[in-house]
């Protein structure tokens, strides 16, 4: 029975990780409204290193359709 218990625990942990990832991915999808989260996974080349754009710039939402990026 210990093997089944360990399998269930492992499966629950993996499922929780997948659910958290799905929540992050869904947060970047916005229909009809601009969101800074849309650029969450965008990376740019910074001296040969892929760097998240959010580390290099400030992203502002001006209105429902406009994002403004300051670097």
C-alpha cells in the first residue's frame, strides 16, 4: 500500500504544478483588453543572453488597446 500512497502523493504534486502553470498561461490571454501579462514570456536578446522583457523595461497599459514600453 505504501507504493500506492507514494504514487498518489506524487501525482497530486505534479497535477498541482500543471494547474499552476495553466493558471499562469491563461493569465496572459486577454480578449479585447491590453494587459502587461501579454508580454510576460517575451524574451529579447541582451548582449547574447535571452532576457525577459519585464527585466529590461517598464510596461504600462495606457488604455484597453495600448501598451507602452519604456526602457
